[in-house]
C-alpha cells in the first residue's frame, strides 16, 4: 500500500499541482531568520513587533503557539480586543492554525511553523499552491523518520494515512 497524489486529490479535494510549497530562510534557526519571522508575524498577523517578538521567544524557535493563535484571533463572543485585526490577518491566522492541525501537523502538537505563514502572505494566491503534493511529501518524510530506532513519535497528516489504509483493506477483503 502506498498513498499516491491521485489518492490525495480524490480524498481531500485539494490541489496536487500548482506552485511549489517551499519557503526559504526558515530551514535553520539563525538571528536573521528569527528577525524575519518576527517581522512576518507582525506584518501578516497584524500584531505589534513587540507582541510578535514575545511570542517567538516564548515558543523558542521559528514557531508560534497554537493556543496563542486561537486566543488572539478567536476571542469569546462579545470580547473582541480593542485593536481587532483586519479580516485578512484573521484569515491568515485561521489558515495557519488549520494547516498546522491537518496537513502539516508536527510532533509538538502545540506549535505552528512560521514558514507556513510566508505561503499565506497573498491570500489570493493560496489556492494556486500544490497543497496536496506538499502534504504527501511531508507525510512520507515523517514516515521515513519514524522508522529510525530511537524515534517514538510520528508527524504528518495521519488521517490521510489511516483512510488510505482502510480503503485498501476494504478492497482487499472485498475482492479476495
């Protein structure tokens, strides 16, 4: 059994062809990448540079915490912050949260890579990316990592793996 791009396209109804989902400058933690990450969080999510820097410092890397995203952009009904962000900033925060919980889930379960935010810079262009191909590559990368001796966790869109496995099992049982 292996998951193909056709499976991803059929099951998830997301593009498997289009612009490459790749982000430069966020592969390694450097002072330059940290500075770029803070600026990007500030500009694209509509928060002050100080708030962005505090969040990057708390999350200890080129990430932000999911709980910060949720509390900052999903306030309880009737309790909007004074400087409620623009619709675009809220949409980016929501998409960032969604991508980090589904297609690009990591082992932490609590952090979101800021690299994904770079892909959400132009909201009109988001639908042109090959999200399905990137999700499948990400899953395969983490499946490979999970086979190492001292690794005890796995990351990626495991629901996709589970669904494909169950479909293959059903076909096997039905046709054999």
